[in-house]
């Protein structure tokens, strides 16, 4: 035996009847419990009104507190990084831009995370590590990545800050590092000449 199909109007009437029955049953239950009406909403608290004199006093207190506070300082960023000018390559402004670009790129390659291709997984992990390294640089002032830029196109050049020496007095040098006393990068040819 086939069930009779209801038209949309009949279905709406049936739902309205069910809602009315439910409301009537709830009202009857409340009446038997001795409650005529039951409001489930929280009572609204009245907003405290301030007089004009109180408003002026509050404004004056707030202005005094702001003046005593001084300029804001972002203590989460390393002081050396924070003091770099905005036109410096590794300034806070530039590094934050690189972070944003890398995060957007990571979102776009989210499917690479569990890819069967090793190259795609590697790309995802390198981007993720780059974002972490940028955050570490902002916190500590130590740049740990060998690439830089919004698309990681720049390569970091190692630079010697202080020379180390062998016991016989010769300076220790590594290939691919910039030495200020030489004024250039120490190359493999220089290494072979010194050997």
C-alpha cells in the first residue's frame, strides 16, 4: 500500500499543527506546576548612565594614564631587529611581509602535505620550516635559514665577524664565507693557494 504524498501546503499545515500542539502541551505542563508563564531569557541589566561631570573626570583619568604609559614597545621582537630601519632588507616590516607571503603559499599547497610525490612533500615542509625560521628571527634576532625573501629567492651570504687562528698564526677560513679583511668571499681557488 503506497503512502499518500502531501502537497507543500498540506505539509506546512501539518508542521504548524504539531508546533501548536507542542506549545499547548508545554503551557498545560507549566500550569500544573503552578507556573503560568516561564521566561527562559536572562533578565536584562540596565546600563549604568554617567553624568556629564563623571564623563569629564573619566576622560581626564584616561588621558593621564595614556600619558604615563609612554610609547608602545613590542617586546616580543628582538631589540636588534626592532631597531633596524624599515628600508633595511631584514627589517621587521620586510620579514613580516615575507611571513605573510609564505603563509599564503603554504595554504595554497596544503594538499602537498600528504602527497605521494616526495618533491611536493619536501616543498610543503621547506615552506613550513621557512615560516618557523622567520618567526624565530623576529623573536631572537638570529636568522637560521639560508634563503630569504617573499619567494625565498635570495641566498644568505655567510660573513665572518671575527677571525680564528691556527697555532702557527695563520687565519682559519672557510670556502664560501665573506671575510672583511679580504674584502671578498673566500673561494676554492684561494683555499688551494693557501694549502
